[in-house]
C-alpha cells in the first residue's frame, strides 16, 4: 500500500486532432472557456520538453470518452498542473510518484496514447511501475513535489 497518492493527471480532450490536457474551465458572461496544455517532446527526447498553454472557447475542444471533467477548477486563475516529465525508452512520461520497496527505487509513470475505437475518440493514459534507474530526468522539470514513499516505513 502506498503512503501517499500519486500526483493527479488532468483529463484529456482533443483540440483539432491534438490531444491536450484540460487544466481549467470557467464561464464568463458570454461563453464557457477552457485552459489547455499539451506536451511537445524535445529533439532528442532527453532535451527539455515544452508544455505550451492556451485559453480558448470550450466549444473549440472535443471531450473524449472515458474522461471525467467533473473536478476541473471553475476559475480562470486556478488551473491543474501537469506532473513533471521524464524520459524512458525514447518516450516522455509523467512522473507521478517514487516508491522504495525491497532494495530498489521505482517510478510510477503515466504515458499518453490517443486512438480511435469503434468510431469513438479514446484517450488512454497508461500507468507503469518501472525501475528508477530506467528513468531519465529532463532539464527544466521540477521534481520537488513528486511524492516519495518507502514501503513498510512510516
């Protein structure tokens, strides 16, 4: 059992064909707005990634099956954060928690895949537990808030 929860990942939407994370949603007098972020890997993947953000009309976004949008912040000055990014096996992943068990450190990672199944847009966040030695930190990422748990320790 883990002593603390993993860092949360904001829900996914599509902006055109691009998968984006919806980090906030609010109404003004005229319309519903969304605050989105997306991930652009560095070239090579171990270079600093970019995580641009943008505010745009919510109608410009498409909700995805299997995602929950109920807990989005409802004010433009409050947004959900993305977990910091790491490189593993030539891909980017979000680092959600460190865990020490046995004699090794492990990383709880989440990778994003988006596809189509039976005509419905699907976003899939794949969780993995991998050896910490297989994870490479990336420049510009802040790992200070990633929970660190030791199994069997208070």
